[in-house]
């Protein structure tokens, strides 16, 4: 090597969606400090041109679909033999590239074998490991969010009935086995620090088996060179002059906790001069939208998104469960008023932002949003 220090990041996507953007921001920051940086990513999805120089692909989409299929049939969501060859090949490359620091992000998304990955990590006691937790997955059998269930404290055997995320497979539950496999893989790393973007998530990890590692709260940040008040022609293009715009943005609206249904309910309550704009919808969700809801697909142009935040009258985030939603940070950076539910780390994202309202208790509903937005003069 060139004597430069090397940082390797691992995440399902590179440069797109919130985790991919966070990784790209870290890459740029370290590169500016003189480090060599690579982002290993496992799923398709465009890597924006300016981040291609960092991108290293783990496996391919055939492997991802196979991994997903095996999970579906056997319920082995993380373990054993999924993505084994792709991971062995990747680890061989990584060993050669020889990073000083390994920074893990999301390891679930059917693209990497964590048992094999951690086996390699443990052969390198001199390598510093950081692991940013974007959800609960690392400390549970297979859930990214657990709702009211706290069985992860004991070992996740026998998911309670109705647990949304359990990956039972066609042959019965594997969450207990899964939990033990992950625990065995994740414990015993010599120099690993867990990073949580919110105090709320850190408190949960402090009560898990991973509490033997140092846990630091480092709030997610966004690129304020992109997310800033940005003029644009969005209103003109969409014929929205003179209308009030309520904006919602998410990467995966299909996730029940993101609040898509609350926007549909809200569409029945707003007046004729108000429109709802939702960014990040899949074609399927766009099909049957009410007339006063404008659906847009995922935009990988952060600049375009910034201009939409800037022109909206209010940003509404009806999420029922979120760690530290960067969409709130993006909206605030563009000067857009925010109304968010008091869920997970949401209140922490708007601390100190004057144009924000946090709804809790019985007010966490579309009618509560309208009351708050009108009371504060956002609408």
C-alpha cells in the first residue's frame, strides 16, 4: 500500500437511501482526512456516479434472491449457508485490501453471511471495528423492530403470536436458533464499538447481550451542502401554485410502521386547496392514490429532494417506530416546518428546531397533525 490508512464500510446499498447516503458521507469525510475508502455493498440499485470510486460489490442479485428464498423456506434469515460463497470471495478480497478500520452498517438484507464475516473479523485482532446500528436486528433473532416484544433479552425463542417480522420459514420457527447463531458470531471481537444514532436505541442495546461492547451515541448527520433551502420549479411542474403542500418522504413506505395509511386517512380530512405529496412510493402503492395525493417514486437526486422540502408548507412524519429518521433532519435543513410523532428517536431529531411539533398520546393521528399544523400556522 501507499502508507495511507484504509477504511472499509459494509452496507446493502451505496450512496442511495438513508443508510447508503450516510456511508457515502462518511467516505467523503475520511477521504478528505487522507484515508483510502471503499464501500462494500450487496444489493443492486444505482450507485450514483460520484460514489462509484468507493463501490465494491459483494456477490450479485442472483445470490440475493437465493438467500431470500432460503430464508423464506427454512426461516434461516442470517445464518448457516446463505450468501456463503459471495462472502468467502469478498473476505478474500478484504483480507488482501487490508483495512485498518472496518465500519459495519446494516448486515441484514440477504447479501452477506454474518457467520463467515465475523469469523474473518476475529482473525484480525488489530483491526478496529465500528458497527452503526440502524435498528434492532443485531440483538434479536430476526426482527428489525420488535414492537412490545422483549424476548430478545432472553434469547428470542418462540416469537409471540402476531409478531410482524418473524421469519418462521415453511418449517417452523428458527428465531431461537438464529439468535444463538448470531450471538456466537457477534461476541468475541477484540476491538469493536457499537454506534447508535439515538439515545433511545442506545438504551435498548445497553440491555442486550451486546452491552459487553462500548456503545456510543453519534447522531446521524446529513450533507448540509445539499440539504439547504433550494429554489426549484416543483410547484410549477405539478401545477401546485396557490396550494398548500403536506410532504411525506420515506425509503420503504411498504413497512407498516412508516405511516402510509395515516396519509390516506389524512387525505379525507384536508380542504380542497391542500395537496399531499409522497416521495419514495413503489409503482404498486402509486396505483390507487386519492386525487389529492401526488405520488412520486424514489428520487436518487438529493438536490431535487431538497427543492421539494423547501417548497412544502409542512413535512409530516407519522412513523410509529423509528431510530433517528434522517428525513426529519433533511426537512429541517431545508427550512421546512415539521410535525412528527413521538416515536423512538424522532423527538431527538428536532431538538432545538423552532419550526417543529412533536405529537404524543392521543394526538398521534392525522386529525392531531391537522390541529397542530393549523395551531402553529404551518397550514
